[in-house]
């Protein structure tokens, strides 16, 4: 039973790391999400059916083979990334290394979760030399791939994981106590390194500062309970627009963009659930550290190192955007629970299995609807939008919780010129998801419904959200010209000509040419 659970755990981590499928709407992430969710539910249902099922799961986690398996996953992912860097294997995006993810954030999050297992096997006395050599190679390649990915956050998290493992598995702390000058030098090097990492991509770091400032404004308005589960996606861009209006000379204006995550899990948690939610999460974190500290097994070092790396990743990235990181965290929680609590009575096991089974059925329905939606979306792209809209309408009761589905449906209605229906659905979408693109869709619908003033307000709001964009200003200028308001059209044309160009493109050149003609009259 122990060997079986170990193999299943490694299979889930592997699938959450590499599984992709064109049959999903989001080809890269959706497949991983459903693979991890379905297999995890099946595993826990199986464990709940046996008196010692969860105990066997814990024993599988504590086994050396689990650590070896995770190290091999990290090694394989490292080779994948290095081959991408060498342009032997294609990357999904413009980033040199992404693994099977859409950007380096997911790649480095998984690598940092695997690193502590490799480091532990490299340094632990009871590990045989062949395994230790393999673990050393894995550790070096994981660190190398993180460095090559260019992820500063991943590099810092890897350093924290290394420091924790060294502190708990070697006599490093005693040595540093005797040679405090070395500790002082390490601190100076670390501070200098953080400064250099900032200088590597100052625009990226400054962009995060803008996002955090806007999020602080949101938190200040609802500090206790937050904005709810969809509160960030529904409100952040409105607050960013308000910030840009009240700070017209802000140095961050050209850095503003569509934001789907604040690049800080603690801030996101506070925006959504307020100080109460953040306090609960920190309480769980403290419990995990205390529980792991009392243990004697491998999860003491590995678990605390994983927490340290995760704490750093959560400060500057979004590791919990990825299902495999949620699963690794669940593994960490199971590893922290005292063994005496893992043998569960028959009645409790049956309740757990019933809850998990219902969750599995719900997941199956979600999976079916997602696959169906992806197929519908592909057919719309192929020019079959009119044929697909009745299917969208039938799917609406099942998918109205999904903001991307609402936006996609509204956009397809707009494409076939059913503007009133699209407008109504766009307003529904805005309650749970609102950004620059949603505002442009809203404005276009309003314009075609004859509500010119409201359309101009929406275009202006989109422009305030991302001041560097030219399309909202062009649309307002065109709308003023269509309504015969040449004065405001010229004002918009001058605004276009005075706006600095962030990224030159043929589209921007054409917009500026139209603006020059509007100024000449």
C-alpha cells in the first residue's frame, strides 16, 4: 500500500507539472488543474475507504523513494528548461525557460518545491552514495535552470531553501556562531544581491510597486473582511484607473497594464478576505512550522525548507496560481499532522468519502463543461459563431460562475452584432471580472446601442486603467467625429499626439496619422 501511494503521489506531481492538452480552453493550465484535482480526489477517496489509508499515505510521503521521485521530477524539469534555453525544445512564450508552463513563474515554483528534496538527499547521512550523487546533480541542475530562467524570485526562494536545509542537516549554525564575521559577510552579500536583482529588471520591480500601492488603497477601504473571492478581479482595475486619475504625473503611468494578480499572495489574500483571512493563513503557517519542528523524520527539514521557499515566492510571485503547488502544500500539511491522528474511525471515514465522492462528481461536470466550451470556442474562431451561440446559452447555467466564460460569451455576441445581449452579459461579467478588455467591450456595445455618452465614459475609463494604450483615445476621437463634435475630436487628437509611445507599432503609427488629420480639420 505504501509503495502504491508513493507512486500515485509522484504521478500527480508529474501530471501537474507537464500535462497539457489542446482540448481545454486554457491549453497549458486547465489540463494540469483537472488532472491534479481528479487524481487527488481519487487518491483520497481510496485512502478514506481503509482504516489505515491515510496512515499509508503519510508513510508513502516519509519514504525515501518519494524524495527520490520528487528529485527526479526536478531533474527532468531542469533538463527540459535547459533544452529550452538552448533552443533545442521550443518555449511556450518569449521567455527562454518555461517548462510546460506559460511563463517562468510556474516553472520556478515547481522547481523550488522539488529543490529541498534533492538538497535533503544530498546532505543526509543515511542516504547511500549513488542516491546522494544523483541528488547533488539534481540540486545543481535545478539551481542552474532557475538562474537561467531569469526569475529573481525563484533564485531568492532557492537560496532560502538551501539555507534552511544547511541549517537543519549540517552544523552550519554552530560554525557561524563561532565565526560571526562570516555571517556578517553573508548578510552584506545578500543585501547587495537583492539590490542587483532589482537593477536587473527595474521596470518589472517598479510595476509591482504600482500594483501594491493600488492594492493598499483597496485594503484601506475594506480592511477587515475584504472584497470577496472575486473581489480582486472585479475591482482592481477600477482602483488602478482611479489612482492614475489622481496621480497624473506618476512615474508608474507607462508601467500600468492589465493585472490579474498582485504578484504577492499575502496582498491578494488580504484584498479578498481582509485582515481576518490573512490572520487565519498566518496561524496555519505557524501551526505547520511548530508541528514540523517537533518531528524527527525527513519532513522536518524538507517541510520547513518548503515553507521558507514558499514564503519568499508568495512575496513576489503567484505560486498558488498553479494546481501542483496547491497539491504540494496539501502534502506538506499531511506531513505535518502527527501520525496518531491519521487513523480515522469508520463513521468519519464514510463521511469523508461521501464528501469527496460528491466533489468528484462536481469536478467531472466542470471538466465536461470546460472541454465542451473549448470546442465551442475553437469553432467560433473557425467562423461558426452563429451555430455555437445556442450552445453557449444552454451552457450558461453551468458556467455562469466562470468570469472568462462570461467574457467570451459576451465577446461572441458582440462579434455577431447582437449588441444588446452582449451589453447585458458584459455588465454581469463586470461584477466578477473587470479589466481593460472588458471596458472596451462595454464601450463598443454601448456605442452600437446608441448610448454615445456612456460609451465615451467607458472608453475614458479604459484609458485611465492603462494610460499607455492608444485604442480608447482613438475610439473616442472617432465617436466624437461621428457625432459632429469636432472640438472634442481635436482635443482627443492632440492628446494622442502628445502621448508618449511605449511600444512603437504600425497600429500606433496609423492612430497618430489619423490624429494629425483630425487636428488639421
